C-alpha cells in the first residue's frame, strides 16, 4: 500500500466518521 492510498482511506474514514457524528448529534438534540 502506498502512502497516497492510505491518505485517501483515512480521508474517507474521517468524512464518514464526521457524518455519523453529525447525524448522532442531530438525533440526540431532537
């Protein structure tokens, strides 16, 4: 695995994590 591939995976992972957190936060606030 190249560093570039790992960077892309981490980027995607962080995006998903951020989206999940946003959804959870909104869900909890309602």
